[in-house]
């Protein structure tokens, strides 16, 4: 497999990952790339599911989700539990 082919290969799993974790600009670029190749999604998932995936990607492109902030703290206290060391 050549490097160019690896870059251009569009798998349904890659599409799902992009839908779940991309910003609006990236979703828009992916959607433009998928457009003429949506038959690959139909072959892999069936017409209804492929249509739903493309709709989710269009929604992600139109309405960006806010970035989720990750906490670096590993020591979280549970709500209602006292940790006073006694």
C-alpha cells in the first residue's frame, strides 16, 4: 500500500471517529471528501445507517461542540464523602 493510498483510504470506522471527535472545520473537510464516496459507507453499514452517519457529520460541521476540558487531577473526592484524614 502506498503512502498516498493510505492517506486517501476512507473507512467507515474512520468516519465514525471523525464524527465523534472533530471540530466543525474538520467535519466540513471530511464531509466534502466523503460526498462522492458515500457508497462505501452504504456498502459497509447499509443505506439507513450510512445516511444517519452522514447526517451526524453534517450536524457536526454546522454546529461545533465546545471543547471538553480534561482534568489532570487523579485524586477526585466523591460527593458526600469526607476526606479529613481521621
